[in-house]
């Protein structure tokens, strides 16, 4: 199943870059906040893109975990920018909504892949996970 998430996070990063460009002449505080937003907002897509070439399920889960954290951080910076009225809330609202949406999708994919990585079904039909734990019978 092909995901549109890499394209969606790329478009999100592009919107973040354009937003941060609006802060270039607004002073030191604005520039600092914009830099934080730029780093986290573009990191989401970069980690999703890296996950597409992951070498293992564990690697995929790791990259998506980072993307998830970065999406949450991006949401924080957008909320802070809105609360401090450095830009009108109406301009930030669509990006905040998108950050929430991206976070939800990344989290869902990550939870699914994490479960795939940590719980395998044996030929006997028992769930096992590291370190070889028999969940069905409660034996570790």
C-alpha cells in the first residue's frame, strides 16, 4: 500500500519554510522562534522520507518516532507564535491543523509498525516479544 505521507509532509515543510520567511525582518525573538519552527517543521518530512528507505522494521519505527516528536514540536511552536500574536492566528491555524493531522497519521503508522516489530506470531500461534516472552501464558 502506497502512502501519500511523504508528499504530504514535503508540502507541509514547504509551507513552514514560506511561513518562516515572513519572520526574516521581524527582529531577534521572531527569528529565533522561526528557526525553531523551521527545524522541527522540516524535520518531519525528512524523517518520513528516510523511513521510506529503512533497512528494517526497527529502523522504520525509529524514523517515524522522530517524525512524530518533530510534528508535536512543530505544533508547539505554531501555538506559541499564535499566542504571542507575532502573526495572525488565522494565518497559523491551517498549519496547526495540518501539524495535528500529520502527527496523527505518523503516530498511527508507527504504532502499527511497532506492533509488527515487537510481536511476532510463532507457528504455535503464541505471541512472543523480546525477550522471548510467551504473552498468552504469561511466562517470561
